[in-house]
C-alpha cells in the first residue's frame, strides 16, 4: 500500500481474516455490529474490532463486545517512529487492564502481530511509588498547587523546603548548614544547599552557605 494513502478499516480485514484462518477459525466480516467474527467448533467466538488508529471509540466498541465473548481484540495498522511506538506501548497496557487483546497489521505485507491476548488483569502494586507519593503528601505544607497544573512552577515539598532555607539566609546572612537545618526544620538543609537545584545558594566558606549574588535582591515567593 502507498504510504501516502490513508488506510481504511477494510484494508485491515484481509490480513486479520487470513491470520485467524491459519489458526483454524472460520471468519466472517460485519456480523451485526461486529467488524470481524471468528468461530471454531464449540469454542467461544473471537471478535476483532478494526480501526485505522487508536481512539476512545475503538475501546468503547471492544468493551461492549465483551458482553458476547471474553475473546475480544482490537486491531490497528502498524505505524512507524517513536510516537507510534510510545502509543503502542501505552495502549497495550490499556488493553491488558481492560482484558482486551491487541493486534497490529503491517499493511505493506499483511503481517499481523499479537501484542497481548485477552485475559483477566491484576495490577502490580509498586510499594516504592506508593511510598514516594505518601512521603510527598506528608511533607507538602498546605495545598499550594492546583490539580491539573503543568510541572512548571509546581510547588513541591522540596521547593517549599528550599524556600524556607532561602528565607532564613535572606534574614540571617551566611550560615552553617547545621544551624539552618535546626532553625528551619529542614533535615537535609546542607545537602540541598550544596546541590543547589534552583540556583539560589552558594558556598561561602567552610561549611557556610549564603544566597547566590543574583538572588539577594529577590523577595521570597512561591
């Protein structure tokens, strides 16, 4: 197929039909609202919903077909490049969570690839990720960031700690890290000033830290 010609859902049908027939299924298209239906003896039927790309409507259709059979797949043309690879990875995860199978069709030669099969999904919990979120929640003072905001300007607990260090140095001048830590309650004050993530701090002699020259005239703001 010419790469400049936008594929149609019907272009996916012959490769998908051939793939299922090689697995021993009898395959027919457009059975009721179903794009592709495949049957083999007394086994549960296999249903495949075809789309020219990942879309919410594709998943709506596929989930609706789960009222007929557990063996429901979605199929899309195989794309190229990093954007498609990322989309494929994310949508494979979504299919697993929804209990759906996922096929891609390489239209140039009709190759059908199975990226996941239908089946029950039990999410793996990440104790480390949960711990990081709970720690950030506990450290965050108040609720300074509106939900849905972009990462730019986001007021994290780390930033709040850095702001306390900056305010202390602005008021007291060059100070030892241990003194700053005790006065502000920021346990890792010395390390934070040494790492200087925001460019606010500078080492001012042995064990002493002060505000960077460009920051000395700034007001302490979120």
